C-alpha cells in the first residue's frame, strides 16, 4: 500500500495542492509581455498557485525562488529578496537557488524537504527565468536586450570544471550527440533512421503544444510544411527548412529559448484535502550528479536517479502512466524513457515512429510539447513540467488530455553540469 508512503525515515508525506504558471514567451519581442520584471513574472505564477490552493500570501510560511542564471539574465545574485513584494511575501523566510536547467525539479525537491522535515506546513516554490534577453547594463533591468551566444556560451562554460572537463563552448555538438550516437551504434540504427525518429518525436510534441495555450510554438509542422510549399510533411522535416545543427540533431530537436515562470504550493499530505479535492502526492525523489568529464553522463545519472526513486517507492516503470523528460537535447526524450524503463530498451525508437509517445498515444510523454515546442525558460522549465503533470493528473488538460487519466507520473530533470532528478507523483483522489 502506498497511501502512507513517506519520503524517508522520520519524514512526513508531502502533497502538491496548488499550481500556477505564466505562458512561455519572448519578452524581448512580444509586445504583450515586454517590460515585465523578474518579480512580476514570478509573482504572477506565485499568486496563481496560491489561488489554486485557496491560500493567501499571509498563509505561506516560506518560499523558494529558482533561476538558472540570475546574474547574467537579471543582474542579481539574490533574486528571492527582489521578488517578495510582488506576491505579498515581504519579510517571510526565503532562499534562492540555481542548478541550471534542473532548477525547476530541484525547486520541488527543496519545498518537499522543507515540509517533510516538519519545519513548515505551507511552502511555495517557484522558478522564473527571462531567457530571451538580459539588461543592457546602463538602464533599469526591465529594459532588456537580446541574449546573444557571445554572452551565453562563455557564461555557461563556468558551470563546468574547466581544468579537467570538456569545454562547453568548444563542442556543444559533441555533448548533444553523445547519447544518441552511442544508442545508434548500440542498436545498429542508421543516421537516416535516427533522423526519421527525431522528426516524428518533434512532430508529435508540436501537436501537443498546438493545443497548449501556454506554449511558445503552437504552429504545427503540417501548417509549416504547407506554407513552405511541401505536400509531404516528412519531406519538409528533412529539408533545409529544418537544418541539421549537429551530426544527428536538426533545429526541430533543439530547445526554443523563452521567458516564463511556474510555481506550486506543497503541504503535508494529511492536510492536503483541506486545500483541494485533487491533491497530488510526491511519492519520492531520486538524485544523481555527474560532471561533464564523465562519458555518457546523462545516461548514467538518469539510470541512478531512477533506481533510487523506484527503490524508495517500491514501484517499477510498469506503474508509471505518464512521463516528462527535460529534452533541451531533443533525443533525450525517448532515450531517457528507455533508461527509466517507460519504453523497452532498444525499442523506444519504434514507439516514436508509431506515434505511441504522443499525447494521444498509449505511452504519452511531454504533453505540453517539451522544450522544443512549449519552450525552454531554463530554470523555470522543470516547474512548468510539474504544472503540466498535475494538470493532466487532475484531468484538466482539455484537448491534449491523455487517454487514460494518469495515476502516477514520472518526471526526469536534467541540467547544470549535470544535475538529474527523478520524481514520482501520485494522484490522491
């Protein structure tokens, strides 16, 4: 029985009772959102999560603020201090944290530990990122200029061990192709087959994003192919309209940088029904961290984090109904699904070609469109996945609702040279 599962010895069970999220967008170019500050963005998501849980700011005892890169993107190193006034939390305890693209998943982990320990009963955890731009350094921070690769790559390099690790700016293609190249050789798949698999995965994720009002990219590939003069969408996917970036990955398998925020409210499970009739329990969290010098680090860290959470909960991959994978490297989606056991080893590519991982398939994944279509707001993306997971588990996803109401959802977060988290959620209604 899992009804009284605890996250660890002497720790109490924790549930998510409120969620909130902004759309993902380009804040430099989109006139609707241009000029928003980090505090305003975070505040919108935080207040939505509070409203969803039926609580007021005065009820929240502590909050966490996550951002992958607050120094470059917002010219601050303690963003929690600068956002509190925007959602009624002045003077409340808080902390900021940054773990690259894994920040959103660790945001849930931090909140869960704070409640599971007994230190607090009502905790808000959120993430806000303005990934499309940065302050120009001479004007107020809400007046932003585009974030360029000349700034981004030298900055990202600082998350790696530069004395002994692989230089990120010198070989992103090598990092991005590492796992898919290994997989192709291991399973004797041609480059043409891998190309087809990644095209189908991107196609189905975009179908989901087209139905998600918060996604940054909502135009389907069928529409894009028609506009470009192609009758066959797969011919379009293989064309120069979708150019290759590396040996394997095309632009359709690359993340779309965005601005956005998401947040959640967590409480002890025994209190959860006081806030909502559809609480979602955090059954367990597994964690693994490897530096970029480790060969096949994403594969190894994913396997270890998954092992931990399955051991902790007593579940297996057969118990999982829905999967979310941080796919800022597009091939990570079905590869991580295999490593977790959600798809059979060496067979995941077939599931992709058959459309089975689509939101309307029997093994649904990334029902918001993933990083390639929903968008990638760095630190906020993981929390946006949690927002989508809870939405699906409540049966509130509208046209993109999966066929079988998910009882248990697995989330695999990855990022920050390189943190991996494996989280299992379970509906408690």
